[in-house]
C-alpha cells in the first residue's frame, strides 16, 4: 500500500505564502521604479511587516535580489519553452516562436530584463558562477537550429577553426555535446543580435528612427538559418 505524501504543516504553508508575497511585492517595486528602489526597508513597508521579519527569509538585500534574478531567468525560460512546447511547425517557425517569446517577455517586464542583462552596478550582486535557467532556453534554440540544419552539406565548421573549439566547448556547457560548431555559432549569433535589437527597442531608439524591431529580428533569424547551409 502506497503511503500518501505528508501534507505541509500550517507553519510551512504560512512560510511558503509569505515567501510568495515577498516575491510579488519585490517585483512590484522593481517593475514600478527599478531594482535600485528595492530595499529591505521598502519591501517591509509595502508588506506592513518589520524589516527583521524579512531577514528571516533572506539574510541580506543581495540574497533577495539574487533570488529574484534566478526567478526572473526561470520566468523568461518558461515563457520560451511554453512557446514551442508540442509544436510541430517547421524549425524556422519554431525559432521565431522562441525569439518572439523572449522579446514579448522583455517588453512586458523591461525593468526585470534590465536587471538580468543590464550593467551590474553597486545595487546588483554579481551573477553566481554556474548555469542559469536561461541555459535551458539556449539548449532549446540549439535543438531547433540543429533541426534547421539537418541535411545541409556543411562540414560543421563555423568558418574559423580556432573558434570551433571554443564554440563546441560552449555547446557542451549547454548540455549539447554533439552540437556542431556551426550550429553553436548560429545560436550565439541569434541570441546576441536579438538581445541587441530588443535592448535598443526598450530604449525607444529604434522607434525614434522609424525602424521596426520585428522586421530586423526576422532578417537575423533568416540569416542564421541560411548560414547553416552556406559553405564556410
């Protein structure tokens, strides 16, 4: 007879509920005024709690912000994974779905996006070493680009033999050890170019110049897919 899993105690439920409220109120402050506006004192005021009560959950502001950064990475990754989950569309279309989910999340949460990818000032802790949830999204992009390049006559090189080793090492860090250097290069190019376009879009610079971000992104994706079959 299988034993039923033990239900969390009332104390555990209250702690989990309070942690969720801390996350929600922290994001509300960040979304309104940026991460620089988040402090333990400001958070405590927004929750009608004392600062010492917050410290029972997070030992410092840095610990809280690090938790929120990890949570934001996971939210972005989940949005991208959900965009292609179960999709049987062609690889080019699935790349578009991944990139659209990335851009949409950034436009909905510009302050969180800046917290993840902006310059790290004194109000932001350095990223902890090791993988982040975003690596899961990069693995999804690698998989779709691999499918897009299936059947191409390419020898798998990026076009730079010295760079090939670096790219394959990076692919292994994404838990995709069989990825060719050419696909790894395409994945990095797609991400860096889309990231650059979205970052400029968030500043309003592209709109001010009358340039449509989505059209630029579509061209970058097409270029990356073509590069998989173009002789190095």
